[in-house]
């Protein structure tokens, strides 16, 4: 009897031990599976921690090993997904593909790296704001009709400016033309879609703002002086660059990328061939920030230009150069940070806001310095083609459209100048004095 009890106890112990071991094995397998899942991205690839603490995700794509690094797994995954998005294979099906999917693929395949980074970023932002997720965006591209898109454009004109709605049109129009040429669509319905007249937009496009002559004088006096009472001396560090912008009409990105080698002091010219812009990171740069500043060549051939410098513009450059010498800074850039590297555009903008506040000038934005430059030339009667060339516009029409109200003011002034020629003029009784005409006295010929 005792032996039977001992056998029963031993069997129970063996069974319990067996169950415990089985649980441990299952638990280990689950941990292993979890670890594998943690190391995998959609069933492929693996993570590893590098010596510098960053995380690397390695994966084989089409037989080629690819590596994506980030500060953590999330960052590495994001870069991998960005790569997938920009390099995905497109499987078009007329009955299944939506407008938003087709447009997104068209942007990725036919626009990315085919236009400047800043242009692509703006186009992509417009797509996400207005097309992706919209009624038209969710429609099958083979089913969408011109009425659907026209209705969308008209509805947008109730809430947005003409310039904003035009961006939507300028995405859909070439995309649908592409789809038709490629044979994905039988008919380009965008051919029947029209932009509403500008007067029918509820939100008016914001007119350009310029600085008055008094504002310009105050700014010029400040940036060229050495003010002792100023608490923040940093405002004067590269203050002459704001007057330089007023005298040259350069864009902020162009002046931030300007190097001393671009300046010809002997012939008093500046060669503009590059600019600084904010672009989305897209996993291309070794940084965690979403947007980075890059220096690249100008977007158009007309953007590359040689502009003349007057004596005051040269003086601004000489002041900047002398201040570099005083501080012992040797930099390739005309304006730069303390280490001599190119300066951030946001820093230049913030300093200008503070300067405007210091001198009591209403701040209209740093780009308004460029508008002021163009406006002054137009008001002085300078040829619009010359103004357009100095600004680096690709077409004269861009200049005409942008400064149309100033040009109209000049035309009104020109026509008004003729008025004095006809006031109180008489010619053998045939022409009646203007005052007589206004008073209603009859013309000798009954006119």
C-alpha cells in the first residue's frame, strides 16, 4: 500500500515537472517569436544597435541589401517606409485604383527628383490638404467625370484663394493628361474643367506688401550705424544685409547661400547661382528633424544671373567683411553663423523682426524687401523686362502679374499727366475750355 502511494506521488511529481518544463519551453518559444517579430519589419529584415547607440534596420529588397539607420527603431522604420513609398512598384487596375492612389503614384514616380525639392514639397502638401481623403480622391479614377472635379474646384473657390485652388488644378490637369497618354484612361476629363474667374473667389489672393520710402530710410540708417545704446548688439552683426536685400532684390535663400567668391568687387557685380531652401528630410539626411536647410542650384536658368551692385550695396558688403575680420572669422559665406557655416534662414528672419520693432517699422516680412526693390524700379519707370531679369523670374508675365497694381498706378499717373495739357485750352473756338465744358456751355458745333 505504501509503495503504491510512493508511486502515485512520484508520478504526480513527474507530471508536474513535465508540465513546468513544457511551459518554460513554450514561454521561451514565445519570447523567441516576439524577439523575431521585434527584429522584423513586415516579415523581413532585422535590427541591430550600432556602437554609437543608433539603431540600424537591414533588409534585402529585390536581392539587394539595404540599411536604414535612426536614433531608435521608430526612426529606422520611418526611413524604411519612406524608401518603400518612393520606390514601390505600381500595379494599376482601372476598376480598383482611386484618384488619390493614382495621383500619389504619379507624384512619386514622375515628379519626385524631377522638380526641385521645395517645389515637390509644396505640391505634396497641396495633395494631402485637398485631394487625399476628398470625395474625388476616393473615387475610382476610371469612374470620375469632369462634373465631379469641376464641382470640387468650384467648392474650393468658396473657401480658398485663387492661387491655392490653382495648385489643385495644376496637380490634377497634368496627372490626368499623363493617364490618358499612357492609356490608363480613355478620355481626359480635365479638358472640360475650368478655373473660376478671379472675381468669383470669396477669399482674395493677398496682395504684396512693400515698405514705404520712410521705412526704407529708417532701416538704412539703423543698419549702417553703430548704435551704442543698443542692448542686443547681435542685431547689428549682419544688419547691413537687409539694406543689401533692398538694393538687389535677392531672395532670402539666395543671400544666405551667397559666397564671397560670387562677389566681383572690381566690376561691382554679384553672381547668383544657388539658393538655400527648407526641404522635407524624407530619410535622406543624417538628422532627426523633419525639415532641413539645403543649398542647391537655382530652380530655373533665369535664376542664374549676374546683378550689378551700386556703391551703397558694395559698402554693405565691406562692412560685413570688416566685421568678420574684427571677430577673426574666416568664412566662405557673406553671412554666416559664429563657426563660419551658412546661417539659418529663420535666424535672419527673426533678427529682422527685432530690427523692425527696434526702429518702429511695421514688419511686412523679409520677402517684402524684394517686393520693395521691384516696386521702386517700376515706379521710377524702369523697363519691366529689366526688372524681371534682375529678379530672376523665368517669364516676364510673372513680374507683370505680381506687380500689376503698381504698374496700374504708373499707367494712371501717366494718363493723368495729360490732363494739364487740355485744361483751359482753346483753339479758334473749336475746343472749349475744360471748365466751360464742365459748366455746360454749348460748343459752337453743338457737341
